[in-house]
């Protein structure tokens, strides 16, 4: 076998075996990395519950302060602040489905 034949064989093997294998390997990695794992979903659920508890606590503190000081008005809060949580609650309800 001559050196030119070996180089040609390596080029053909690289082109038809190694290149597609590398491409498929990284395409598979890319697809699996773009999805949420069950651990990610559990973490998001826990963060959501924590955010709801903190929001309830803030509401309680604001209510207590307003009871002691009638002129108290929370700064920067509006009805629009509750919209993102409402959207998240709707998505969670859709995910869980109807309950019997």
C-alpha cells in the first residue's frame, strides 16, 4: 500500500464515518440539553412555592404596618404585579390537568 492510498482511505473514513458521528453526537447533546429534567422541574416548583410564601409574608407585613399607620402605602405595588404569578398558576393547573 502506498502513502497516497493510506491518505485516501483515512480521508474517506473520516468523511463518511467520523464526521457524521461527531455531528450526530453533538446534535443529540444539543437536543437533550434544551429540555427540562425532572430535577429542574422539582426545583422550579420549590422556587414557586417559596415565592408564594414570601409574597404571603409581605402581604401580612404590609397589612400589619397599615393597621398601625393608616397613612402607609406600599411603594411600587400594583395589580400588574400579580399578573406573572397568575400566569404561572394557570400553567401549573394545565400541567396537572383536571382533578377528579
